[in-house]
């Protein structure tokens, strides 16, 4: 075996401690996979951990890691886009490979950091940033490299999927389901990044950038969350043969531009994604050669995420001073390659409230043409639900603006 492959871990929280635990538990097997001796030399954190079995390798100064020439690979699991960005950039400029679970940083700065890694003959890997322990990044850039990717869609956030599952299966209100998710540790005290769609948005940006070769920034992607979904919507959807899921999707259009959006969708019960429940994630990839493939599993958690981080560490140690050629272009000067979501065709579920709502049916039909009306048990007289034909979304909105003069638009959800 050649020189020892030394690793540092930045951040000793949930994912960081899981990474250290898993790496050391499987160290002998990892050495065989790498083909030489290796080990974790430093854990960088601002805190002390006097009870930790690894307290002797905990350091507090980033410069210790940066300036140690024996450190080949660093796992950045501190999160955020401030310290993590500065640390990652400086490490890559030193020729040290960096692996991360930090979806916010990859979504915001991926193009720049991948360029720096390429220029300094090292790697920037982020398998754990999307789907936790579900392998998805490596399959897209390796296993599916012979395909032209046409579309990626998926349930990318376990917290929202858990909440919607409870609403669908147990008739829980959104508020009660969120409270349960918080009690079980699936949702943060401030759940906005999950329930407003930010987390799923970052992940679809990473997947889309990887698949289509140009950086999709979160600002380019329309997102809406699940906070306005009601049990009425769940019931109407079920009666029409659908379930409601928060879906992130990116699709290549006929002119080469992309559509990218994160929003609740009515998913047909026959679709594979409809049966993905609880905290599970599922990502569907469509390639011109392979057709549809589905990646499924728990999208978060200490050890599932650590599993992906450790996998990337091994990859970097095996390819030291070579650099793994993941790359996408910056797009900051070309925001128009992601089209405006309102210019895309959509079919929309709409629920309206009005006195004697059924009397508005002729007006609805005149606006939209052939619509599908949906019933539910004990439907109140002041409520009407229907599904529009497939139309340009801005045209649907224009019609709904006219309808809003006679009725309240209580809900609108795109079909999948």
C-alpha cells in the first residue's frame, strides 16, 4: 500500500458524527476498497466533545486542516453557505478533495466549486446532498451517461411526504400532521424550508444542473409548498383517482430549453410515485435509452446520509490527484434557458367557493372548454371542484382571474 490517505471531517453534528462512526466501523473494508491505509485524522468543530471516543482528534482551527499536507479529503458537513463556502473554496484551491451533504451550497455555488476542483486536479463530490443515502448523483453522471436525460421528477423531501401521507391515510389536518412530524423529529422547529419547498428546490437544481450540464439556480425555479393543501383537496383528489404529492421536476423541452418547478401535484394512483409514503423519497429519471428508472429509499437520517458521504470519501481516496470529472457550466449570464413556468402547459385542479357554486358551471365550461367536475361526500352547495384541460398556465390564470370576480379561488393544484 502507498502513503496513508488522511481524511478530515468539518462539523460534528448528526451527519458528521454518523460519517465518523460509519467510516471507523467499516475501516478494514474501506482500506481494501481504497487499496491503501487510510483514516480520519481531524474532526473540526467549534465545540468540545469530552465524552466522545474521538475527542483526541477534535480541533477548532480550520487552518490546521487547510495547512496539513497529509490531508487528502475533507468531508464538509457543517451546512449553510457562509463558512462552508469559504472552507470549501480554500480547500479545493489547495488541491484537497471535498465531499459534502450541503445541498444549499451545491445549489448556490456548484458551478464555481466544480470549476475550482477541476483547475486544481481534485474532486468536489456531493452524493449525500440529494436523497440522503439514495444513490442518485453517481448513477446520473456514470451509469446513465450514455443517455440523453429527458426528465427528472421526484418526491425529494421526506418531511412533506410524511405530512401528506398522514393527511391522505389518516385524514389529519396539515397542522396536526406537521405537529406529529415535529414530535417524531422529522420536521424542524422552523419547518419552512421543508413545507415551503426550499429543500426540494435545491435538490432539483442540483439534479437538473448535473443532468443538463448548466447550473440551475434556485432563483430560476418556481416553487410552492404544501401549507395551503386541505383535507377537502385530498378528498377531491382521491375521488378523481389521484394523490397529492410535493414534486420537484426538471424537463427538457423540444427547443432545448428547460422547465423546472417544485409544487404540489395531483399524481395518478397508477403512477409509481403515488405509492411512496411516509418519510421515503423517490426520484424518477427518464433517459432516451433506459426509459424510466426509479430510485427509492429514506432520503435523510444520520446513517443513510453518512453512507453517501463515506462513499464519496472512498471515491476521492481511490482517485487522488486525478479529479473525478463531474462538471457543469455556469449560467449566470443565461437565465433564459429555464423557461417561465407560466408559459408551460398544465392541467389544473381548481376548487372554488361561491353561493350556489353549481350555477357557475356554464361560465366555467365557457372559459375552459371541456372540464372534469369532481364530487365528494357531503359537498357543500358553496363549493365546486374541477380539472381543466391541458392549457398554457398563464391562460388558465387569466380565466381564473375572471372567475374570481364571481367566486373565491380556494385552491389550485397542477396535475402530474
